[in-house]
C-alpha cells in the first residue's frame, strides 16, 4: 500500500497492511532538529509569521525530507491566512484577530473584532483564496499520491472564540449573550465550510478540524452547552465535507468522554489525539470500534520530552497492542511534536511504529 492508501483505509475503519504513521503538526524548530539527524543542509530557524516565500519553501523541503525519512503516511499542512506584524511580538491576522507570539512561536489570540451585536452585524469575513491553502497544495504536488494530503483548517468553536478575542468571552456568552454566541458561530461555520470546499477542490484528502473542547479532567463547557452552541455547527461542517466525498477528523486535547458519543454522532471520521492523561486508548478504541477511527496517544507531555528511547519503543508497542487490532487506528503523538520533544524520541516513536505495526498484529497481542 502507499502511505495515502494506508492512511485512508484506517480512517475508513479498515485494516491496512501496517499501522499508519502521521502527525498533526511539527513545530518549526522540531522540523530543523529532526532533519539534522539526516542532513547538514537545514534552514535558519524562523517562526511562520517571519518567513518569506523562500523561507517557506526551505522549511517545507526540510519537513518533506523528515516525512520521507521516517516514512509518514500523511502530511498535515496549516492554513496560510496572512498576517501583519505590529511589533512587540503582536500580529494581526486577516480576520482582524490580534495575537501575541509565544516563546514557542505560537500565535495566541487576545483580542477579536466582535465584541457586540453591532460588531456582529457589520463584521465581514475575508474571501479565502488559493493562497490560504498554498501549503497543502505544495504538499499535494510534492508527494503526489504517496502520502495523504491533510489540511489543518479552522474549526467553528476555535474560530468563534478567536473572533471574540478570548475563550472565556465566548463561554460567558453561552450564559449571558446566547444570541451573540450563535451569531459568531454562524459566521465561523460558514467560513469553515468555504475553506473546506476550497481545499477539496484542490485535491486535499482529509481535513483536520482543530480546537480543544476539553481539559485533562473534563470538557471546557457543559455537555448541554456543547450540544446547543457547538455540536450543530460541527455537524454542518462534517456534512458539508462528506457531501464532497472527503474525510474529516476532530482534534481536541483532554477528556472527551462526556461528549465522545456526540462527536461520533456528528459523523467525524476520526478523533485525535486520545491523550493518555485523560483517556485510556484501549477503552476508547473498543468504544469507537466500527464508528470512528482513533488517532494518537503517544505521550508528548512527559514521555517524548524526558523519557528514554527504550521507554518510547515500549509505549508504541503497548499502544499498538491496545488500539491497532482490527484497523481503525493511526499512530501519532498525543498532540504535536513541540520544541520540548527530544528529536531522538520522535524518531524512535515512528521507527518503532514501523517495526511493530505490521498487520496482522498477532505477535504483540499475545504478549
């Protein structure tokens, strides 16, 4: 099987020839530090908002080499919506959201363009064009059909709270200003659907809907608020993607058990990343079997940052034993490959997945 075939087979709940390997994201310094294990020709470290077109090509080439060297089955690319640097580590994106840049180069929203019903009535979202999906188009052209091309797009909930500036603003709206919350969700969902259509036209294989819905212990909102303010809009997005013959995966950290059945009912083809601090991968796989694919679970909070290569390999074996039999499982970290992850541990994770992830998974099951 090609990597794309392996990835799509698992997402469709089938059993491929091997457990697919994939990652939601690899942070810029991690791309460079992992690439150094294979070549001396690595680009200078810059954050995404600092990159020129030539810098983007250079970091993509480094990522592509990592993907090929470690035999990934899918490659995820971000939206490139365009940003304006305002100084003092602050950027404004094309939606009018202000972000500060964290020490890891991550943009964190702190002020949005919608603060009232008047703002909602006058707010106009920009028209997305091919530049927004340039990165995933580049991956599609480079890998052809060897790897699944995955776009990490916007998510109705995630985008809604960004437009409101802070998550707590939106969560408060659920109680104090429900009309505003629904109005923002409407604008956000329409843009998400428009972006999905654009990406599908470009030949993307899968869409990732990001946006955390939970913390380690439970969800960020009550199940009742999720079902009123979030679930209907997620379903609209999923239905729109499925109507075009594409697949879509929901990403959320934390304990999703209170709403896991809701995510299955919405129709997501997969749920990522099944954080080991919050959920047991074996129990989640058993619950989701025949309903939705499970992705992730290799701990990037402690294991990949401070564990040994041997401990990483054992965790991969344990996870494959629990989640891979019967198919419907894709291996990745429990979130992303972030700057605290040891490059040698990331490499060990992917190589162990190839070593122990061949179907049928009978040898590991018997251990």
